[in-house]
C-alpha cells in the first residue's frame, strides 16, 4: 500500500515537473519571437451570467487563477488570493478567478468559502483559454501573472504560495517603476521565485 502511494506521488511529481518545464519553454519561445508576450483578449460570464471582458482591467496588473471546486490545491489557494486582493490597491491589481466548473457548483462552494475577488465561470471555453497561455493541456491549479501592460509575466502550474506571489508582484512593480526592463525581470525571476519558495 505504501509502495503504491509512493509510486503515485512520484508520477504526480514527474507530471508537474514536465508541465512546468513546458510552460517555461513556451514563455521563453514567445519572448524570443515576440518582444512582448501579451495576454489574449477574452470574455467569459460571471456568476450572474454577465459577460465580462479582460479589457475591463487594462492598465492594471492581474493575477488570473484557473481553478475548480473539485481541485483540492485550488481551494487551498483561495485564502491567499483573498489576502492579496485585500492588501493591494484596486486601481493597481486585479485578482481574477476563472472556474472550470458548473456555475451551480461554484455558487454552492462560495456560500461556505467566500471569495473577495471576482470569479468567472465557464467549463469548456476556460479550458481553451488556458491552452492559449500554456500551448498545451491544462493542469490545475494554474495561475498567470500579467504586468500593467498586459504582458505575461509569470505562469505557474501547481499551488502558489505567498512568498512566491510577493516576489512576482514586486518584480512587476519594479518594471512599472522603470527600475527593470521586462526582459531583465524575466531573466531574474525564475531564480528569485525558486529562492523565495526554498527560503534562501
């Protein structure tokens, strides 16, 4: 039993590492062919059924978190995104959830575990949107950070932690302030995020 569990955990680890490497290559290729890797334009419904366009938040940095009610690590991330939403200026950062789920499932879940930030809900189109970012199949949780110009700044497959998010947002703000170029930030960011998670 213990051996089977270890094998299952090992397979999950290998899969996660493969997807992270794929995303890193995807982002690097986009930067090589395009000076700026911009987010796609998209519109998805909120929980009232109203169609919301990402262009509503032009000029803001964004955290876009793809999640589902059946995804355990996704649900663990929600308190972090609530904290980030509460700690930042609404005019500077927009936290946006995108649920790959049925609206009734999300509504029921949020009655017990509220989100302070907006979540959009669309089971199939949301998967297509995520694939535009990743260039591949989607693994949840998946989080995208955009800078104030709508450029893809960081993509993470797997649960994200506060110390990682703080580093990414700090780099986004340094680019906005002119302390670093987008390209310089990208060169430094992988090592900085890894160091934040390891505590070094």
